[in-house]
C-alpha cells in the first residue's frame, strides 16, 4: 500500500475527516500487509472452525470496502459490482486466489473508496445501503470498527501461523 502518514501531533489537530481517513488508511495498510511474507499455503491455512484464513480476511475486507464505498454511495447492486450477496460468502476462496491477486484487489478497492468519497462531506447521505440513508460519517466509523476487528483477527492468525 502507499506510505501512510504517521499519527504525529499534526493529525491530532487535523480536521475530523482527515483524522478518519488517516485511521482508515492505517488499518487498511495493516490488513493488506498481514499477507506479506507468507506462502500461499500459510495464507490459506485455517486455524479456527470458521472460514477465517488470512487470505479470506483480506478478501472479506475487499468486500467490505465495496459494500460501504461502492454499493452505499453509487447505489449499484452487489451483483453489478461483482461481489457476493452475503458477508459469509466473501470469505470463500477460489482456486485462483493468491496473495498477490487478493492484495491487488484490496488495493484497488481502497483506491476506489477514496475516489468515491473525495467529493462528499461527512454529513452527506449515502443512499445505497440496505439499512437506508446513512451519512458518510457513520460509514467511516463503521469501517474503522470493522477493520479494527479484522486486523485483530489477522494479528492473531498470523502469530499462530508464524509461531516457532
């Protein structure tokens, strides 16, 4: 991912939107980088009863970006976007899914999210979410919650995979 600004004092005093975007990009970077240095087998390794794998987590994070920053903002359907209908399905891995392909898809989704929100304010309402109209502020907060949770999962799974 791109080099991200560190959380220096300047960010403490930045506008709220800049703070949201700094934190979002920090979490996006951590999610992306959770696959760095892993073999394909390690990235697919399942250590829990659920579908959770590191590769599946990043694939799911791509889905989440597309749900909240494409579907919610553009009002395109999940079928039009080319993503699964449910979050559970977004963890499913295809034979062609690789560390490189999943990281690329994630980077592209994050870049598209940034473009989709560039002209919006935090108070602008998005119309395409299944819950109804939501302000961009709520989407940013939800994404921070979602990515923080999944980054924590990724840290734990990665630690288990790499333990000596």
